């Protein structure tokens, strides 16, 4: 039974190269804009910003030298 489970795990690992790699990240910030003591473009009001990113990548292997 242990060998069957091991073979399944190895097969799953081998198939994992055919699915895309997906990563995500995010940032939230809040603050005032102060520019060297001069008036700021938004009159010194507090500004909030949010950034979210989702990346997906897929590597296409055309020449598999391990099969030789």
C-alpha cells in the first residue's frame, strides 16, 4: 500500500509541471503628501492607495533532454 501511495505522489509531482504557476500580492498604504514644505497637489489631505497583483506563468518545454 505504501508503494502505491508513493507512486501516486511521484505521478502527481510529474504532472504538476503542466499547470501554470500562480502568485498574488497586495499592498495598502495611507498617508499625507508633503513636498519640501511646499503646498501639496492635494492640499495636504490624507491619501489612501491600494495595489493588488495577480501573476500567472507557464513554461513550455519544447526539448526534453531527460527523455533521451
